[in-house]
C-alpha cells in the first residue's frame, strides 16, 4: 500500500485556471499517482467548491475550507501587531489549524506545503516525518517591488511585508527537509540571503501540450484579434502591466495601425481594466470558460509585466498554442526561449516596434509560432518539469 502524505495549498488546486493553481494541481496529481494524499486547502471562490467531489475521487481525504477574501484582508491587519507577515496572517485560520492537527495524527510519511503561507501549519516537527515546502516564488521580492513603485503609507507597509516575509522564508528553508523554487533565478534569491543554512532547489513549470494545442480546439468561432493578454485581471501585477501597455505602448501600435485590436482575457477585471473596453480597439472579456480560442484567434500574445515573479504560465501557454510572444524581460524570467521563439522588449518603444514588425510579417509570425511550440514541447512538459521533485522525494526515502 502506498504511503500517506499531507498536501497543503493556500488555494484549492482545481480547476487549474490561474498560475498558482496550475502548479499546485500538477503537484497534487503527481503525488496522487504515488501516494495516498490527504489534501487540505482554502477556497476563496465559492464556485470552486463544486470540485470537491472530483478531488475526493483520487485523494485519500479532502478538506476544503472557505476563505472570505475581505474578512481575511481585515484579519491580516493583526500581523502588524504580532510582527508577522501580512500574508501569513491572511491564511491563518483556526478551522484550518484544527483540521490539520487531526490530519497530522495519521501515520504520514511526509507533509508538503505549497507556498510559504501554508508552511506555518507544519512548522512544529513530527519525529520521523519529512517536511517539504514549495515556495514557488520568492514572494518577499514581489512586495519589495511593490514598495519601490508605491508612495505614502502603502510604501511602508509593502516594505515591512518584504522584510518580515524574507525573514520567515529563511526560517522555513532552514527547518524543512527540502524546499523548491520555480526557477533558478528565484532559487538564487533565496540562496543568496544571509542566514540560509540549506539550499533551495528548483523545479520549473510545464504545459499540457495536448490541451494547449491549436489543433485541439474548434477554430470556426475563435475571436480574432491582433494582440491578446491572458491572466487574472484582479491580480496587481497583471493590472499594472496591462494598464501600462494600454497607456504607453498600445497608442503607438494604433497610431501605425488604426484598426489594430487588443483582447484582455481574464477573470474579475479591475475597474481601471474594465474601463478600457470598447476604446481604441480594446476588448475586455472578463472570465471565460476556455482561453484557448482567444489565444488561437490572436496574431500575437503580449506579456508586458513590469513586476513578475517565477515563471509566467501565460507565456508558456501562448507559446504552446503557436503564438509569437512579445514580452518584457520580467515576464520572460525563467523561460530560456531562443529569440526565434519569443521576443523580449526592454523598453516601451521596443515592444511597440516588435508588435508592429510582426503584424506586418505574417510568415514571420508563423515561423515564430512553430518555433515557440517546439521549444515548449522540448523544454516545458510536466513529466520533465517535475523530475527534480520526484528525485528529491526518492532521496528522502519516500
């Protein structure tokens, strides 16, 4: 009989419709193939509770606790008095603590936490039991980036979060038996910190090349646009990147091509994003059931992020769908794509020029799209991506 493990996630791993859930779902799926998994996670979208039965079909047990984002944000303020990271307090929940205490009474071989925010639930060790943490990103650096671009009280709050979270990330890496980041760049941030006694390893993200394949969808009704951006549109980095693109890059494209169109595809668009709809050839879709038709119908995928951590799934998925990608350097971090498969633009002018050049050269778009998919199928398939995790679990005797 396969050994039992506990898997903790700060957001329910299914459906895999946003960056962190894509990674946590693939980890869970891999674990369920080799172990009897007890899953404990939060659900911050009531619609996700409908997938509880599906998760129960291959997990030994499933504990899903509803999380009200507004209430969690208010609760996180307590962290200012407790000296804790705001993000840790956000995911601190007495119901989850009680559930995990019961789960930890089981004869588990290992406890695996996805994200630093879930690591405190397994900080107290159990003799003979391995603890593994997938940091995914060096989250403290995200807050540091927010602090650098903010003013007033928020600048101080973000700077505090960066400092307190970095300190906790070091502690976690030192007490767990193994830890991972999503890219060598993210791992290097952890490993360069003063006080690190252990090394954070790496395993990257993959893409389902069968699902993200332009030939796998019906193309007769695909929406047609020149450029597309995909991602959760209430996520700060996405909102910032798209607004900057709309204000400082898209006008240059429209000046040269007045009929150019741009689709912003993703759930929960922030008010500033929603306000772009219908102006200057921009379409804001809100939540869609399937992003593949939007990728398939676009000529170019753009990723103009100015603050980005880890590996951008939006870039990997667009490349898998044979789309040429024009991205900022930040959005291409951790993706070592050759220039014939994706273009990195260092400035706003360079991004606008790259987009216009591709729109004028359909054969080049075609060539780049094919090269992009070849790169993904060669370097970013999930079996290959998860091999370092598999090897570490084996080395730990699991």
